[in-house]
C-alpha cells in the first residue's frame, strides 16, 4: 500500500508540473523548462478532467485505508483547483495571470536556476517563443470573461507595461552573456515584445471599459475554501467575529501603548516618524548588514534553533514586481534542486526630486523598517520555517507551501521579538501590534469583498484608514485579496493557533516551558494538518511533567 501511495503521489506531481512548467521551474524541476503552460479552452478542459480523475483515484485509495498526509494535501489541492476553475473562472477575469506567467517563466531561468548559463539562455529562448501564444490565449479567454473586476484589470495593465520594459532589458543581458545566440534571441524577443504591446493595447481598449464587475465569490465558495484549502472548521460568521474581536483588542492596546510611549501624537504618528538612519551608498549592503544583525540577535536569544545551510542571496526585485513589492519580498529556494538559493528581493526606491525624500525614496529602507521586514521574512520568520520544514521531507514541504501555520508564524514572530526585547527599539512592540491589527483588518476586508459585495475602492479606503497604512499599500493588499479569496486567513488564524498551543503546552508541562523546544517542534511539524500538530505538541509537553 505504501509503495502504491508513493507512486500515485509521484505520478500526480509529475502531471501538475508538466501542465504548469513555470511552477515546475520554481520547484527546481527542469524537465519542462522549454515551455509555458497551455491555457486555451481545450487544454483547460482536459486538465480539469485529469484532476477529477486523480482526485477520485486518491479517494479510492483512502477508502482502502491508504490515507497519508501527502495524499490528503494533494486531493484537497486537486479538488480546490477544479472547483475554482469551474466557479470562479479566474483565467477569464484576471488579466495579470498571463504576463505574470510569461515573465516569471523567463526570470526563473535567467536569475534563479543553478544550471549552466548557456543551458538557461537556450531555455529562455524557448520560452520567449511561447510568449505570443500564451498572451493570445489570455486575450481570447478574457474576451469571453464576465464580471471582470477593475482592480484586477488595472493590475494586469501595470504588469504588462513594466513586464514589456523588463523583457527589453533582459534581451541585452542574454545577448551579452551568450553572444553567439544574438540573432535568435533578438528574433524571438522582438516577437515577444510585440505580443506584450498588443496585449497591453487589448487590455486598455477592450477589457478596461467593461471591467465593472465585482470580485466577490460568495459566502458558500468562501466557506468551501476555508474547509478544503485551509482545513479550518470555520464559517464566515465565526471568522468575522474572531477578526473583529482581534481588531478591537489590537486597537485598544495600540492606543494604550501609544499614550505611554515617549513623545506626543498617536501610535500612527510614532510609527510614521521620519528616520535619520536611512541607508547611504550601496542599498543591498545596507540590507545585508541588517540581515546579519537580526540573525545574530535571534541566535543569541536562543528562542529557536536557526538551521545551518540554506543559501540566501539578496538581489534587486525584478522590475515587473516592484509595484506589488514596494520594499522587500522573499522567494523560497527551489525545493527539488540541489544547491539552490532563496532570494530576498530588495526594491530600489523610485527616483524623487532632490530634497523631497519621502515614502517612495530611501526613507522607506530605514534600519527600523528593514529590521521588521527581516524578522518577518527571514529570521526567525518565513525563511527559517521553510528551512526547518524542508528537513521534515521535501515533498511534504512542497505540498504544504503557504499553509495556515506558515502565514501565522510570520505574524507571530514580531510579537515574539518584542516580547523578549531582541532589539533596543521601542517602536517594535507598536509595530508588532500594528501587524496584528493589519492581519485582522485583512480578514475583515477579505470577507467584505467576497461575501458582502464591497467595491474594491471602498475596501482600499477602509483598510488604509483602519490599519494605518498608506493608500498604495492598501491597494496592493486589496488587489491580492480580490484575486485570492481567503488568502488573508492564515496570518490571523495561524497566529492564534500558535499562541493557543503555546499556552496549552505551558499548562500541560506543569513547569516552565522551553520556548526553544516548542518553537523547534512547531516548525518541524508545520507541514502537517493543524489537528496533528496540536496533538503532537501537547503530547510532547505532557511528557515533560515532573
């Protein structure tokens, strides 16, 4: 039975990678580096049918007692994929899907693969040849689309425009590295650039004028995702109650601490204070210094074990993602690739007029803002969790990507850092509370968009005002929520789960709980279902009784 289970998991993963070559490259699977996904209507129908068949095969195995965590995760992913394609039809409504696939297909090969450069250049040319096809399929799908949200079309327009410029830069880079391929690179790059221009014109002239739809998927589908995608026993009413309760608690605590903190003004004013310690010179070197400082502080605090190895490289954010990553963002190392590297992408400031340093300039990269970003994304945040999870099994780590505990851990670590005074930075506790407030507000906006029919513009205004973030940040957040219903849930619910388990383990242990052991166990188990993690943590805590 175990061999049969293992073989079926391998077969399904191979099918999914073959059908989504960019995802395969991202995972470190390079058998499909020469192609891009087929998204015409016939291909979509065939994929849906295969996904249904595989889900039924897993169900049959489970009836025979062959259930495993990997099979359960795969079955959920297959069934959610089928349901969302049939009921949400994002490929007919989200204009950003097609340029994003095209751009990441090239970027992953050129910037991130560890394969020899000549191989990567040849595969990049193969994918350049595919760009006109995938953008043409996008145009046809969108032309049939109904109820298209404006916020998704605007995101697609921005991505297509910046992506076109990025491709132009990339051509020069490829030609410089592999001059013997200059003619073929330029030939297919010209075709790809023309396809981007046509796609952008199509969006502006044909899709934007009729992008007046609502992004909401409805309460029934929202609750389906809570259950099947996130494995949560919650309905929308209970989720809203939790979000409002956490929102009120965070607001009250922020007001209280803001009044006690030195200086005048509200907690918002204190978090928005201009920094004198802004970077001078090499921006990546500035960030590397903060990364080293945070890693050392986390190791010294001994609140968890930092895994050895795990290559991490700081790079500039690719131009086509700079609108959605205004400061910095993390890209996980390809799981199935040896000697792979994770990337921490730093977005350079946009040019501003001399003497007008503001949120779009270097002040955004101040030491404090870099510090909280590194805590959340790297140490002891997402990078640390993913490295520990990887050691529990690569396939499980792959299937559990982005789960509730991963998102919750990233929301938990700032409070942990503030609680244990990892840095002499009085604003850290305020920022941790603001992060909790933002997590609760994101859930509220997620529910408002998808179950209450709120307009995206209203959601942006409410999120900015309520969570104390600027309009551009709020726009980016709402755009993500519009495209991915329930994507807000992990940060809030995952953190609450972690805090609840920590408290329960303290009670069970009957003596001071070793936070290091608790955190290490949590990260090691983080790819498993929530109920399994809870049982194992509580069992371990009970075993420590006197």
